[in-house]
């Protein structure tokens, strides 16, 4: 037999995303009300990190391409 229990206990979890990426979440004991400035700062930090990662990936791809060109030229000689 199952018993149904009613409770006034409420959990508020705030989840912030950018597109499909989780930025951060806060539990009630961490933030009673999320500070908009903090959220915007974190979103800006994430955007900077994503931009830096993209630049690094592009740089690595260019290096790979240049290495392959050097290898191809060396094989032809």
C-alpha cells in the first residue's frame, strides 16, 4: 500500500544556459535570488573562454595544414 504525503517543502534550483550549454546552476542555499550582474559576468566569462578555445582550435588546424603541405612538398622532391 502506498501512502501519499503532502509537504510544503520547495526546492528552487536556478539553471542558466547559453544555447544548449549549461553555464551554472545555483541551489537555494547558495543564492536566495540570483544577482543579475553575477549572471552576466559569468556569461561573459563563458563567451570569452569559448572564443579563446575557437582561436586555439583554428590555430591548431592551421599548423596541421602547414605541416601537411611541408610533408607533401618534401615527398614530391
